[in-house]
């Protein structure tokens, strides 16, 4: 039985054939390109009717509660609601109104 030493194989560089892997990658890439072009809708083809704003549609005049209520408590115990200084009783009164 003859053993081969590692020193005999130092001059040989192993080659890996990556052609089949590249073929698979190209087929997958082509598949996704074809599928993505069939799924996109050209601009202007979706039937969308957006509402036009009218004179009385001002959100400030409808009396709806504000969308956000920003409450700050600063280091010197100053309480502000939307940047305006206030007290704790006013905050407690505004919270149920805001949560409706």
C-alpha cells in the first residue's frame, strides 16, 4: 500500500467548476425579472378617485379633537400642553375629551 505525502500535491491547484451554479443563478434571475414585469401596473391604470377639498372641509373648523396631545413636564415642574403652560386640573379635564 502506497501512501501519498502532502508535499507531492503542493503544485496542483484544485479547480471548481461553477458553470452549473451560474446557470441556475441566471435562470432564477430571469424568472424574477419576468415575474416582476408582469406584476407591475403602469402609471395611470389604477382607477382612483380622490376627494376634492371643499370650502367647509377645514379640519380646524370642524371641532374635531386634535390628532395629538403633546404634554411636557419640565424639570422645574412646569406642565405644558401643546407648548402652553397649564396646571394639572386642566390636563385632567382635557384627557377624557381627547380620548373620545
